[in-house]
């Protein structure tokens, strides 16, 4: 499986979380192509043909970024607007992304309790719904998104531990079937709890 990691961080060298995860994913040897998009396009002038060629050449596309104002860094929004063009991603002949996987990885500054989904608090998967809807429209498989709270306050060990888990599962082909994957994750959680309680 050829994996493309597109990292959208306005200052990756000054980042704690996304820089660490990028390094860990790169070191796993599982990422075919890993790119610091703000370094590629400091003037926001995206080479659309090049981006589309890279998309064609890979099977699983990762969007890795920090959450900014409950949304995405602006270059990622522009990338989506420019690259997912008519007759490429959608429209009469627009099936070039069909069957590819879309994996979102996001670092979240806020605490989990502010993303409970209750009342005024949207959950992270809720906030990422535009990606899910986009994936549906361009016929990609939307993989279960990965996100970590308290990104700025987290200790290096926590960030690295999250990154290790990411690296472990990043090429898992079973993730392409998100419902089955979620089900397996949930049932294995239940099994773990049984074990912890000594009921197994
Ligand atoms: C302009 C800006 C907007 C932000 N908006 C949010 C936000 O809406 N929600 C949130 O939880 N964190 C927010 N944050 C915190 C970032 O998500 C956090 O700093 C980042 O995930 C840390 O990752 P890094 O170490 O790779 O920079 C924001 C940070 C910046 C700079």
C-alpha cells in the first residue's frame, strides 16, 4: 500500500506534536511520501497537476494538521479547493480518487471535555464531517479519524506514545472498512475490560 502523508502546519519546525508524529511515521518506513505542505507552498500557489499526480500514485492519503479555530489551517482549505477539481475528483470523468483511503490525523489543543458533543460542545468527528462528506463525494473510503487532545499541554512521552500507536496502525488494510474497524476496536475494548475485571 502506497501512503501519502500531507502535513499542513504553518511552522512545522516549531511544532511539538505534528513534527514528532511526522518523524515517527517516517521512521516506521510505512509512508511512501511525506510532505511539509507549508514548506512546499509558502506563497500558497499550489501546483495542481503535481498534487493530482501524487494523489493518483498513492492508495491511502493522510491529512495531518493541528486544529485551528475548530477547522483546518488555511493552506489545507485552499489545497482542497484547488486540487479536488471537477473531472478529477468529481463530475462526469471525475473518478480518479475512487477507492482510495482518506485518513485524517489532527492535534487538538483543547481538553476532551470541551469536545464531548453535548449541547454547545461539538465532538472532533462532528467537526471533521466536511472531510467525511468530501470523501463520500469523491468516492474515497473515510477512515476512522485519529486525534489527540491537550496537544500543547501534553508531555513528550504522551505525544510519542500516540505517535507509536499511529505508526503501528497506519498501514492496516482493515482500516479501509471503518465500520468493521470501529466494531473491532470497541469489542476489543470490552474484552480488555473483562480481562481487567478478572471476568475472563
Ligand atoms: C490559530 C490557532 C487556532 C487554534 N484553534 C484551536 C481550536 O479551535 N481548538 C483547539 O482545541 N485548539 C486550537 N488551537 C491549538 C492547536 O490545535 C495546537 O496548538 C496544536 O494542535 C499543537 O500542535 P503542534 O505542536 O504540532 O503545533 C489553535 C492554535 C492556533 C495557533
